[in-house]
């Protein structure tokens, strides 16, 4: 007697196999199974089955349905493989330096120590920028295996991007194109090989007309560094069709290598329809003391500032402008002052700031900048006048006026000849050569300690010159002996870790030893100071090892 094969309780509807692994909505048989599973087999029992049997029948039917679909799965089209990574002709890192890079990249994301104490171990995240700078100076290429971690570090820290992308090179740029999280690397042209040769006029023109904004900014800078006239011609060709915010950024790129040859283009930009573009053009022109705009500003400024020879003491007198006329506005003077500023003082500051500093000795009877700055100023105009001279000295990079406005480093800041603002002093110092800058700050630290020196230390060349390093170490030692809180100097300690010469470690070893605490010292301060000095010594030793590892010649590294 023939037997009949048992039929499933739920008959599947004949449908062509779907390409997915799992059933999709719209399949009637599958929807019946889902409905029964959701409602329960007690409420929607399987045909001819009850209780546990119905539940088993439901699961069997679902399994058969799924297996049928998987068996009919059609393979998808093969993905197009990415183009091969470009070659990077730069020499490979020495093996020791490669291992060090891996450690720095891994330490970048290490969790902070518990309890807020840093311990005695160096801060690897703060050493990574120095490592990248040294590797870039020596022309090494990044190891392929380190590229993902390097791009992650550049994504997390914008201050690392320029150095990290240059070190990553063309292979880093290629890899960034495969991961949306690294798309930032494709916008700036920071990686080597991403911009055409500035001398290739056809490719330069093509990228200028079709590239992304950041690529065009990078291209303009590269062309300007090689051929300023070609960069100006490139910019002038598309100037009227650019957006206002783009014109502003392009104009700002002219700061690098600014010269008298740029005056004609900048003078035309004074008539731009954007107020910000006009103001930037005026600022750049005022940084050219021989420009026509600088001459116009000088004519206005000297009529506002002069000498009162009738007083018992020779005094500077100020008569600020009474209006901001159309010509002043065209030359970049902003008519409406910020909240809290008077109109006349606001206009005066802009005129003096934009006037060439060379106009003042003649106005003051041939006096030197030091003699001019030392003169008393009537009617409480001294702060406004000296602040404007400070801005002018910074803008015009005039070292003589900067020295005069800085005064002697031993003079208390509040009674100095030019400015008591540490931010302005830092800007003035930046106009001096590195050796003079370091000497001035060293004398300031020796006279006033470290409490007001943080901003000044930040503008000194790295590694710090020996006199400056010794002054900082002595000041830290004095602060420790005075029982000061060590965490009050954590910012200076951080700078010292990055900026002291590694050779200074030998002067710090005695300070790193634990010392008995003074009776009037803060509780636990001695242990904190010892820990901080030990970390400083360890960091300087590590920086010395990093330099030695990168100084291995490429031939030796191979």
C-alpha cells in the first residue's frame, strides 16, 4: 500500500528564491509564520496540532522556509577592487624609531591616571607632535601598518594634522579615501603628492577651477611660495566670481611672503563689496610701510598725536578724530566700535595702528622709539596710544619699537614703558630674533618668577636656549622651597617637558629626589614636587632617545 509523505501544517507559497539570506516582507507564507509566532499557537494553532506539537510544527516550517531561501541565494556582483596604493619614495624609518612611533600612537589614547595624579611616566600624547616634526625634518616615510593609527590621531587632534598628513604621504591620502572617518585628509591637500607641481600651469589651472575650496587654498599657497606673481594672476582671474567668504580666505593667504608687489591687487580689494575683505586688504597694506594706504594713514595719525611744548614737562597730546568719513572707511577703518568702546578712541587706535612707525620720530623731533614711549601722555590717552603702537610694531615686525614698548625685563609689568598686558608682550617678543627673545624672557623669569611668564615662555624657540632653561629650573626650585602648591605650576611644567633641552636633565636629578617638607609647606607638596621633577627628567631622557633613534642614517636603518 503506497504511503503518503506527511505534509507540513503550513504549505509554503511557490515564489522564486530571493537573493537575501532571510525572508523579506511581502512573502505571504512567511507572514503567516510570523503572525502565528506573534499571536502564539494557542490562539492560532497549526493545522492538526495542539500545544507543544503546534509550536514544533511552526518552528519546523520556519526552518524549512529559511533553508529553501538560502539554497536559492544568488551570488552578488564582485566589488571593484581599489586602485593600488601609490609608491612613496622616501626612506623607511629605522626599526627603533618605528617601534617608538607605535608606542606613541598607542599611548595617545591611554586613559588618564586615577586620582588626577600623572605619576612619573612621560606624557606620550604630548611627545607625538615633536616626534612627527623630527621625522618630517629627516624625510622619513610612515610605515604602512602605522597609517590607520596615524590618521586616527590626526582626526582627533587638529594640531597634529599638517605634520601627520605630511608624514603619511601619498599612501596615507590613498587610505583616507577608503574610510569616511578620514575624509578630512582629502580636504586640505596636506599629504605629500596631493597637489600638482606649481610649475605645471595646465594642472594648476585645472585644480584651481575644479578643486574643492581647501584644495584651492593649499594650491594658492604652494604656487605663491614658488612664484608670487603667478599666484596673484591665478587669484585675480577668478576674483569677481568667488564668494565673499572665499575671497576673504584667499586674501588672508597673501600674508605669507607679503611684499610691495602685492600692493596693486590689495588696493583694488579696498573697493570690494565685502566689509571683511576690505578690512583685511587694509590690514595687509598697512603692514607694507611704503604703501599708499600707509601714507594716507600716517597723514591722518600725525594730525591726532603731537607734542605740547608749552607744558613744564614735555608731554604727548592727543586729539582723536571727531568723525569717521568715507575715505577712512574705504581705507579699512571700522566706524562702529565694539560694545564698551568710545567712537573717538576706537578710530584713533585704528589710525595709529595702521600708520608706519617710521612717521613718529620726525613727528617727535627726531627722538628714538625708547624716548617717544617714555614721554608722558596727557588726558589718560597713554593706554590707548601705547596699545596701538604695540599692534603696529607687531604688524610691521618692527624690532626697535618692540624693544621700546617691552622695556627692561626687570621692570614690574604694571609700571613698564609700553604695556602691562602679557598677551601684547608675547606678541612683541615674537618680533625679536630667537636668541634675544629667550634672553629677555630669562631675565623676566629671574626677576618676577613664573606666575606671569607662561604666555611669554610659549613664544620662545624650542628647545629653549640654555640661559632660559636654567632660569625656569631655578624658578621652579625656588617655588618648591617656598612651599608653593606644585599644581599651580603644572602649565609651566608641561611646557618644560616639551621645550627644555634634553641636556638640562642633569641639572634636575637632584631636584627629583624626595626632600623633607618645610613646616609651612602645603601638605604633601614635597611628594608632588618630587614626582613632577622625576617625570620631567624621564621626559627629557625619552626625548633624547627619540632624537637618537631618528638620527640613524637611512642606509643604517635598512
